């Protein structure tokens, strides 16, 4: 049995783990980073980048299908094999390769491969032949797709965000389970690439918008293009020569039974912390089995154990994961003198059409406060030119000071308005201060100007 003694052990070489490594390796050589499975990060291999490559192909197909509106009559066909070949080529040769080039520069004595589990406080077993003793441990072990037991009878036809990009051709039909970011982005992309697609929800909620009007409008707009069953329960599944069957009971009691070539389960992810045997490290769990950590310091109180990235299940997005890795590293370096994390302004974007974006505080978080709401539909002159007028924007101001607190939006090119608002919120700007900025005509940013004027009129 090989034994290694270090000051720091980082479990996971994804975005958060590499963020932690970059911080700690500048201070000491006494560390290891432990990776279970291939290097390359969730974002590059199975998340942000391959999904955007698929979405972009779908956008081109959709432009051809809708071009007659602009007086351009054309037709096209989708070659699923070429779509997926191009996706994997760009993913592997650009985005994953870029990450691997960084990993290759990490000294060999800092890297260990295998699954890590605690066998005592500060004592890890990696695989079957390596023991690591570390004074401080950072858990950046990522997450995995959640697959309910109801899908076991059709598991051979089940895809997840971890496997869908490995298929060699597009299926004829797919059921998408879930109505969150992964389900909506991939479901709409597959539909636009010619795959017969149905989406199944559970609670009736779609996306992450919180204002009732925004939630209702989101469901109405996406339902115009996609077949969505927003609320109900999958009762059973089975497989035969026709494919994977799903029996779904809607909230009104009506049953829907359909057969699909494939089933994409995109109903959330499970942090891999449950595989680490944290009890052996002395961490106590709650009656429900959770092992709570402090979300401000990213520590397990009373233990030199820190957590970051998708493993926290707080904000599973790339920039948050990298920041959390560095926050965990800083607190590990200064332990036991930990400090609360300084986070960036919350920013979430769905790359659907129309896009969904949330900046700063949500309506749900602010509804007990005294706020004013600026609200407009997504029909600026520029959006009319694009023929992209579906959607709505809401901006939330402090009623007393006029400071911008947050926003929710559903609309074409929402990502750009969201970034401007994130900048304004980060610098504690008021609506009046943002309105001092020049806005060019015609541009999507005119919508931001007009919604802030609407909010100020209501103060």
C-alpha cells in the first residue's frame, strides 16, 4: 500500500478543484489533487460547451425553417451524424484539449487517479492501493445525473447530459424528463434538429423564473413550439420492439402513454459527496442523511474539510464553481481563521430561444421588501426587426433609493441585458445612474432603458 502525507488534498480535478489547486499550489508543494475518471471538467466534456455546440446547430436549422418570414425561401436537411461529429470534434480538440493542456502542466507527484473515500479523519483511501493523509481536504468531487428507479425497465434507452453527446446519430424521437435548464436547452435543440420531442415536468414549474407572470409566460411561449406536459407523475415505463414506453399521469388525472426511441433524463444532478464516506471523517449527518456545511465559508464546522463546485449543489454554473474552488482554498490556507465568501452578483442564463435570465435577487427573494417593478414586453424596435418579440422583462428597484436589486427576463438576446444589469448591481447603481449611459438606436439595450424608465415612473 502506497502512503502519501500532505498538507492539502483536493478531491476532484474539475472546475472547482482546479480553481482550488491554482490557489494552493502557489503557496505550498505539499498537496495532491485526486481525480476519479477522465480529466476535462463537466463544463467542457458534458456541460456548457457541447450543449452550446448542439444549440448552435439547432439555431441554424431553425433559421432555415423560418426564413420565409423574411422573404427568403429555402429548404435544408439535418445530417444528425455530421452535427454530432462536429460537436465532438470541437469539444475534444478545443475545449477539453485546452483543459487537458493545463492538467498536463501539473507536476506528476501532485496527481493521483482513482476514487477517494474517507477511512478516518484526514485519512483517504484512493482506489485499492494508495492511502493519503492530509491535514485539510477540499471536496470538489462534482455531481452526477439523477435517475429515478422508474426508468430502470428502459435503462438501455436512457440518456443523460453525461451520455447524450456520445450518440452517433440523432434519434427519431425522444422524451425529455425535466423542465430545468438542461431539459429546456437540449429539448428545444433536439426538436429544432428534427427529433420528435416531448417534455415531461413534475411540479408545473418551468425554468427558474419566480414571478407568477414570468412563470406563466414562460410556459405559454415554450408550449407554442414544444410539446410540454408540465405537471404530473411518471407511473411506469417498459420496453418492447417499438421502443421505450412512458405512462404519465397529468395533474388533472388524465393519462398519457407514448413510445420513444430514447429518453433523456434531465431532472437534476446528485452531488457525489455521498460516495466519500464522510461519516468516517467524523462529520455527523442529519436525520435526513444530509451532511450540512456552512454555505458562507464552504466549510464543515469543526472539521478541516471544505467543499466547492457542483458538490455543493448551490449554484452549479462554471464561474461560480471556479470562484468556490478559490474560496475553499483560501479558507483551507487560513484555517481555522475562515472568512465568509465574497461572491459575485448572481447571474443565471438559459441559452434557449427565447433566453431566460436571472440577475441579482429574484422576485421571490424580494417580495417581502418594498420594491417597484419595471416591466415591459420584449418588443423593442430591434426585436421587431429580428421578429423575436416573445417574452418579458422585469427589473426590481429599491422603492426608497431606486437602486437596482435584481431582474428576471425572458427574451431574445437576454444574455446581454443580463450582463449590463449584473454590472450595475455589482456597483450598487441606481436606475438613474444606469440611464446616464448612452443607448444606441436601434439596439436591444433600448429595452433596458425603457424598463428602467417604467420603474422610475412607479416610484
